C-alpha cells in the first residue's frame, strides 16, 4: 500500500515554436518537472524530481521556464539558481542523452 500514489496530476505546456514540452507532475505530495523536445523525447531530456511541495511555487516555475523558452539541457541549472539548492538527476533519467 505504501507504494501507491496519494494523489497525482500533470500539467503540460508546449511551446509551438521550439516544440519543447514542459510537464509539471504532482505525485505523492511533491512536484517534479519533465522537459523534452516533442519529436526527440529520448535525445534532449530533463527530469527534475521532487523539487518542491508548494503548488504556487511549482506553477510559477513552470510558467517561468516556459515563457523563457528554456531548453531541456538548461532546466537543472535554472532550477538550482532559482531555488538556491542542488538537485540530483534521478537514476534512469540522464540530464541529456
């Protein structure tokens, strides 16, 4: 039972010009962010896991990077600057394949 998700949802923003997809994922009371090129999901990919528990902060960060048209390879660095802490990339989700 402990492995079941408590609550989950996703919010996706796609930049039509660059074809970059920004996906905010809420799972088990924490927010994660997935970012990739729509046509090349497994080539230029970033997954920032459990970066905040605050919904407002997560939504603001999602819109900030989408508005700035941040590329997947830069997401981790932008998050570290914005939140003021280091993030590790989860096992199985390389920063840039």
